[in-house]
C-alpha cells in the first residue's frame, strides 16, 4: 500500500512540476520585468488620424494583459523595447461588380517593428521586421466610422499578436 502511495505522490509531483515551464500565452519573458512601447508614428503616404496612437495602445495593452511585465515610458530603463512606425496604410479594390464598381475594398496596414531584449547581451533575440495584415470591407460600406473602426481593430489585433509571438513566444 505504501508503494502505491509513493508512486502516486511521485507522479503527482512530476505532473505539477512539468506544468511550471509553460504559460498559457506561450510567452517567455526570462528575467525581464519591464517593457516600453514608445509612440508608433504613422509615416505612411496616407495618414489616417489617430491610428498611430490606437496601434501603440493596442500593443501596450496586449503585452500587459498577456505577461507580468510592467510598462515604463523610459526606454533606457526598460528590459524589453518595442519601437517602430506604421509604414503603409492603403485601400485597394479587390473585386468588381458588373457595373465596374468595387464589390470589396481591402484595407492593408504594414508596421515596421524593432524589438530589443536588453536581458540577453548577445542580441540574439533582437529583430527588426515588417508585420502586415489586411481586412476586406464590402464595397457597399464606406471605409469610415464603424466599418473602419472594426477593420482597424481586427488588423491591430492580428499585427500585435504577430509582434508578441515573434518577440516572446517559444514555439
């Protein structure tokens, strides 16, 4: 009977111990405690007012919600630093109706992001990459107001997740 209890105890400890290496988000922050995301300026040819601020806040919120890192405004004191800019923002017709009117319009946003992990001295985790995503908007909907807001929300959610995965996920 005691052999059975010992085996059960050993298996329980092994199971609980193995769960400690993974997080639900897959994030590996190492020894980092702080991060900074300075303003991502919109340098695209077409400037949509406010999207730069919305994107910056979306990235900050995602990292805060999915890690235990603390946001700081001082990039010199941050362990992880995300800098960048919105380099492209454009609409393009995708399909046409028989009346030569766009049946769908595609909104594409491209973000250039540089990531620096100051806790890893050799710079092996650092990168500078382009991240992009698009959403198709029905041709009968004008890309303004709520149609634009929902498209931006979907694009920002995807791009911020891609940045998060590239910088902190160990897949």
